[in-house]
C-alpha cells in the first residue's frame, strides 16, 4: 500500500465536498488522520455519526498539528476563515481550498495567510447538486480534474509542496492540472457558472409562466426541463458567492451568450432553418467531443450522476 501523503489533514466545512474529501482520504490512505470542523453544531453531530474523522468543536482545534488544511466553505467565507485560522496553522503546513472561484479567493487568502505556510488554492471539478455531510461519497473525485492555482515564481520548497498536494489529490483519484487563477475563472465561467445561471433562470421562468400550470411543468419535465431542475437544485449560498466573486468573467461570458441567443431568436423569427441546422449540428459535435474525452457517458439518463449513490 502507498504511504500516506499527509500525516494529518484538517477539513473546514463539512458539506458535500468536505465529507467526500474525508471519506476519500481515509479510503485511499492519502492521510493518516482526518480532523474536521463545521460552524454548524448539528452538522458536527451528524459528521460524528457518519464517522468522517475526528470532529472538533473549534476550527483551531481541527488545524492543530495538521500538515494540510483544506477550506471547504462557501467562496464568500474563505477569506474570513483564513484570517481566523492563520494563528493556528503550523509552520510548513499547506493551506488550500476547494472554492469554485479562484482569483478573488487567492487575493483574500494571500492577505491573511502567514509566510511560514504554503498557500496553494485549488478547485475540484466534481460535485453534485446535493449539500451537507450525508451527501459525500469517496469516489466523487475519481477521474475528475482537480485544478491547482499556485502562486507564481516561488522557491523550491513551495514547488515541492505543490507536488505533495497534487500527489494527495491523485491518491483520491483525481487528475491534477496547474492553471493561472484568472484563466481558471474564465474557463469555469463558461463551463460551469453560466450553465448554472441559465438553469436557475429557466426554472424560475417556467415557474412564473401563467400559461402553463405548475402541474404540467412537472408532468412533462422529461422533455429537457428536468435536467435543468437538477442543476438549479444546487446550494443557493454556494452559487450566490460564485456569481458575486467571478463577476467580470461571468458578465463577459453572459454578454457573448445573449448575443448568440439573439441570433437564434432572429433565425426563428425569420424562418432561417439553415442557420438553426448549422448551430445545432455544431452543438452536437461538441457533445460528441465531450463523450470522446470521457467527460460523460452516452447513457439515456444523461444529466444524472450515476456515481452519486444518495
Ligand atoms: P455545502 O454542502 O453547503 O457545505 C458547506 C458547509 O460549510 C456547510 O455545512 C456550512 O455551514 C459550512 N460553513 C459555511 N461557512 C463556514 C465557516 N465560516 N466555517 C465553517 N464551516 C462553514 O457546500 P459544498 O457543496 O461542500 O461546497 C463547499 C465549497 O466547495 C464551496 O466553496 C464550493 O464553491 C466548492 N465546490 C462545490 C462543488 C459542488 O458541486 N457542490 C464542486 C466544487 C467545488 P452552514 O450550512 O451553517 O452555512
């Protein structure tokens, strides 16, 4: 069996991602010990029952002796959490996070992270629409990308800390990619943030439409709508923070999207079937590329995470 990468990791925020990390670290043997903290006493109680690791009553106690501290709280809470934890971090420890936005998070973490600690932000491109400690499962990160956005131009010991953290995520089954924080935010704006915004919007439009009763929306949802409802069921706090913290990239992407949507609207109005065919065939090609890259399966239950056992 491979030796653990870390003697002790601390997971702060015991939701879907935090509990999945705890379970995966234990199952893979990537960490000898997992200590956890969540600000919600009820979540801590449930995490104890789920045997996710040593659940502590304070964040400082969870970080005591940890070689790697992983912040799994909403993006809007990462800066404040770093500030609170800074005095409790041991010299030479790695501080990382899993936030879905990187540039603003990096700035906030950097402002509070002590010099003796290696700050290496990260983001697992894996998740479900579920929240809370019960939603976690150890295979969540398997075959998924994990993006690390290290600080540029650092010394040798910083680079070896990046290698250790990459090795940890690889033991959890992830494929690690190194990226600049700004680039991460632009890529995720189109691949994740905009699709979620569209899903939230289409679900509320359908809900508000007076010509279609709510019963009919639910009854005929298999026509495509239900896949949007799955995405739109994602945690509201998490997504509020994502949009507030990736404002520029999301607005830029949204501008392009609304222009393209207006072009489709015009083609429908003027009966331009050739234009519609051209666009739909191009979209079909992109779907094929995603399947060829192994990023989804061609099963007819597209949109449902078959790895998700909850
Ligand atoms: P979640 O299931 O809602 O869990 C977050 C947990 O953190 C909640 O128990 C929350 O408690 C707790 N928390 C909030 N502020 C805290 C604080 N200051 N100190 C300690 N605990 C605190 O969320 P999640 O889906 O695991 O997401 C966590 C992070 O992962 C977010 O930054 C998100 O952007 C990122 N992420 C999520 C996904 C996904 O698909 N869900 C994928 C990749 C990355 P309360 O309920 O009391 O607020």
